C-alpha cells in the first residue's frame, strides 16, 4: 500500500533524477508541457505516473505533520460520534482537533516536511469538521437550518475557489496575498496570530451554539455577578465571538469575489492569447 | 463591479497583449516564474493583478454557460428553502438544477465559452447542493446522521484532492484520466453518458431518501398486486411465516421513492467507492509530486554547495 512497495513492483525507477529535470540529457521525459497551456514558454509539469513511481526514499504519508493530520481526522470524527449525546467529550475532542491544526503547520516548517499532501489534508479536515458541526446544528436549531446550509456553502466555496485561483496564478501558499489584490485580506492574512485568532474564534462560536443546547446552568449560580439576563457560559462566549464569526464570513465573501475576478482575468488572458495565436496561424497559412 | 469597469479605473491596459507572452520585447513582465517552482525550466504563471486588469472585451461572468450556472445556484437554493415542507417543489427545483448541469458543459463547448470560472462554479454548485441535501437528511434520519456526515466529507474531500492533483500535474480537465493511473476511474470517466448516469443516479438516490419521509402512498394503491405475490398457501411461506409476512407487508406498502431508491442504491454505493479510489489515487499523485520536488531541491542544494566549494 505504501508507495515504496508499489515502485518496486512497477516501472523501474531511473538511476538518476537528472532525466526528470534535464530532458536534453536523454532518457524518458518525465516532465511535459502543461496540457492546454498557451503560454509561449513551455510550462513544465510533472508526469503523474512518474510522480507516483518516485516514492522510494521517504514516505510522505508518514511525515510528522501528516501524522498529526491523521490524529486531527480521528479526533474530529470521534467528536462527531459523541455529538448528539456527550457534549463534554465532543467539545474536548473538537478543540483538540482545532489546536492540532496550529501544530501541524509549525511542525512542517520546523522539520522541513511541508508537502502538498499535508496542505490538502489540513484544508479538507478543517472544512469537513466545520461542515459536519454545522450539519448537526441544523438538527439543534431547525428554524435556522437554511442559514447553516448557507454557512457550509460559503465556507466550502470560498476556500475552494481561493485555492483554485492560487494554484492557477502560482502562489506558493493561499495565505500569501499581496496588498494590492485586497486590503482586507492582507490585514487578515499578514499576521499569523490574527489569522489563527479569527479562525479559532469562528470555531468557538459554532461550538457555543452547540453547547447552548445542552448547558442550561446560568453563570449566576456559580458566583454572584449581577446580571440582567440568566446567561449561560456558552451564551456569553458566543455573544463575544459572534462579531468575529460574522467578520470571518464577510472575509469569506471577499475571498470568493476576489478569487472569481482573478480566475476571470486568467480566462480572458488565455482567450486573448488563443485568438492571437489563431490569427498568427491564419496569417502564416496565407503566405 | 464588472471587471470592465475596474480596468478603466485602475492600471491602464497595455495596447498589445504581446508583452504578456514575450518578456523579451520589453514592457512589464506580466508572467513570472511560479513561486516555489524548483523545475529547471521556468514555469510561467499569470500575474494576478494583470489578469484582473485584463477584462476589457468580454465579460466572462456573462457567458452563457455561467448564466446557466447562476440559474443552477438559484434553483438549488430555492429547493433548499422548500425542502422542509413542500417536497414537490423542492424535488422539481432540485432536478432542474441537476439537469442544467448537463447543459452548461454542452453550452460551454458548443459556444467556445469554456472558462476556469465556469468549471469552479459548476463544481462548487454540485458539491454544495449535495452537501445541503445530505445535511437535511440528517434531520430526517437522525440515527444515520454520522453516515450522512461521512458522505458529505467523502464527496467534498475526494473532489477537492482530485482537482488539486489535476491542477498540479496539469491535466486540462479533471475528467481526463489515463488508464494507467486507475482502471476503475478510466471506465468511469471515459464515457460521458456513463459518468452522467452515475452522477444522476447518485442524486436520485438521495432525493428518494428525502421523498421517503413524505411519500406514504404505496404504489399498489395505483395498481393491484399480482395475487401470486400475496398468496399464503405455499408451503415455503407457511414454514417461514415471519419472514414472508415481513416481505409481503413491505411489498404491499412499497412506495415509488422506495422502489427507485432500491434500484439506485447500488449505483450510489458504486459512486462512493469511486470517490474513495479517486481520493487514494490523487493522494499518491500529490505525494509523488512532493517527493520529486524534494529530490530536486536536494540536488540543487548539493550543486550549490559544490559551486561554493570551488
């Protein structure tokens, strides 16, 4: 199952890697121009079969940050199992999953084990854990189910289109945004602590909505604070984090809009290049 | 709001496009090597600011397939509004949304209006509509909510990672898969009618699960059951009265959603298995790309160290 096993069984691995990067040295060309690429310079991409066969030395699946990622998946799944009937375990597991999110990025950079696979695993775990929590909230607050469905949709789609536009325009991380593309996003992404705080507070708000269904003891019964309303801890923390959650949703909308414009711009540029090349070709045929 | 307006307000658009593709002719270089690219040849990508400013002639947002895409979004959203209490309108709107999915691709290819934006809009609409329907099903069948959450997760993650690996390895469409990467996927994607049938039957199954909560009229109320199915004189039936009583009761009370659901269930299960295969294959591709890039980085570091020693 590990790539190491598969590479021994299938295509023999070439002795040196140089054929991958220097087609002029002969050997199979493992890189080829990107399909559909209309740029004048050859855009080299990796041949997928060669990429799959290359896994001989290290096992990316066993990188430490990816192992942390698997633990994140397991704890998030376990929190979903306990969600309907054991709020304490559910909340604990969910927060462990969120906290590990900070650690896997740090571990990857510290150990030099960043990988595309790890980035995808991280993104997918985040999106699906939040979506499943919001799914459960539609059962808890059925009158608001349309709102939660909208939040699920916004979360998925804004991150998806932003990632797509980043890959197409070649940003090495979807979190590096130059200020001229969007000032709001620049402030959001520039400071990693701000980013973590926003994302964490967003999750805390949804967890407070969840706990609100179970936690009925007002704060006043623990210690004598004069309050007008019988607020519970989830309600207090929820009210505090609500503006941040709302802000993050607005940022998601901005992300979606900006990424749409970038994709549309790329589409138009490619269409114009295609038209010029077709025109040049027609000119060449006339002569 | 339209890109045409923005380009007039901001950076003046260069007269000819040639500066974009031939940096040697001077002018601003609008393409640059991909950040983090370690391939020996320069991988040119479009500068995003330039790309945004380029929208002068056509408005991709108003392409016909994208307009169809907006109608899809609106009908899917409307079906969600009616989902809790008006199953007929909900189902009609949902199927309209699914049917238009076939048309927007056809329109894009016929009119030459394919676009990345349209592809993303299409993918996002599919995933979110299915996810929201599955979300509603967790309210209808609370005991099975974990299963529906798993299906949401599998649907989204398999398509996401497959799209990511396609973009990284340069496939022009995530639906073109060469047979040596995965034979199952090749059969699945090779015939577009098979693909459409699988996806459509998958959606039909979930809609049947939804309708099963509302549609209580058995099909037998429309036409009579053949008597041989309910004849209890057979020795086999008399030996197993409980089992056959159970079967006959359910046969008598089968509703259309249950019949269609039972027929489409194997296809839905097959599609979920295909999603798992997609996820696994795409993971291996990404890992392979990671390893190749790491090896290239090590060689370049080694060459650099050698160069410094001399």
